[in-house]
C-alpha cells in the first residue's frame, strides 16, 4: 500500500502488482524524450514470477534470478518488409524485484526503473554501456 502525500512512495505493506506497474509507468515517463517516442507501442506487464517455460528457454535455474524480460524484435533487427508480429512486451517480475529490493536496500523506484531501462535497452539493441548512460541521464 502506498502512503500518499510523500515525495517518494513509502510502502507499509509489500508493494503489489499495481504498485510495481505505477513505478514502471513513472520510470517510463522519465525516459529521455528522444527515446520515449520509440517505445510508445511497447507494453509493460507486471507478473509475480517468470514461468517455467521462460526460465527453461533462457537456461535460468532460479526464478529469483530474473527481474525483467524484453519479449519482441529489437529495432535494430527490423525491416520495412517485416510481416505483422506480436507486440513488444516488457515483463517485470514482482517477487524477484522485491527480493532484490530487500537484499540491496536500493530505492524501489530506482530498482524498477533500472530493470525497465535495461529491458528497453534490449528493444533498441543497446549495449550495457548505452543503458548505463541512459540511467545516468535519468538521474
């Protein structure tokens, strides 16, 4: 549950799916405008945990090791002749994010923003260095 009236949300109970989604939407709004227009069609879905199929596909043993996932075709791999495809989605996994939040003590908004920016970076085909520069630009 969020406490209203504070500059940053203070959680008195574990943040739920809607809380994580609200933080992700806030982070999405903070992305530099030159990039934001390119992610307008990218959906954000918050789920409790990654499913077994996703973990198997990625070769990840523990679901706690996956906080987010970009599912789609990076902009760098698209062409004008592409056939219609499924919409791009960014998955944020609530429980692994909360686990990292508890473990690191990081501000939850910054953590959600970092996961979101990392996954958006995959949408653009960015390197880790590019992603770090965007995060620094966002403050």
